[in-house]
C-alpha cells in the first residue's frame, strides 16, 4: 500500500490560512501586521493560483501578536515586545515597518493640494 509522503514531509513554509488561523484574524489583517513590521513578508508563488508562503516562524510570531492584541497593545507597541520576547535576531526576519495606508493617502492628497 503506497503512502502519501507529502503529508508527512515537514514544509519550510506555511500558508496564509494557517497563519491567519493561529492569529485569529482575517488574511487582510496579516497584511496590516506585515506593514507594521510585526510579521515577515511572505514569498509568493508564481503562475496561476498565486499562494503566499510564510516562513514557519510566522506561526509563533502571529500567536504572540494575537496575545499582545488581546492584552490591549497597539500595533506600534508590539514590535518592541516581539524583540524583547524573541531577541534582536528576529529583526532580520520581520518586514520593515511602513506607515498605514490611510496615512499614505492623506499625505498624497496633501501633496496634490499643495501643488495646486
């Protein structure tokens, strides 16, 4: 009887669904967490059926972020707490923080008005 070895082989990545399940949030929130520098950027597969592939450590970090959110910490405060919990080496994995989209839109609108 042939066994399916794919199910038993550990992967070096996890899917967005797996990360969002651990984090207890929708996938769109994961993108916000990446933008805030709380999670590593996922790699994307090419071609049809594009899939985000997250490093396995994203599961631990997402669970930590979820716990911090439940304690009432804001996204800006959590990055420092991740470093305190996981050490400075985690900074090599995390995405660089960016301003939230809403603020970027406000800046662009302000620039357009200034040009008028």
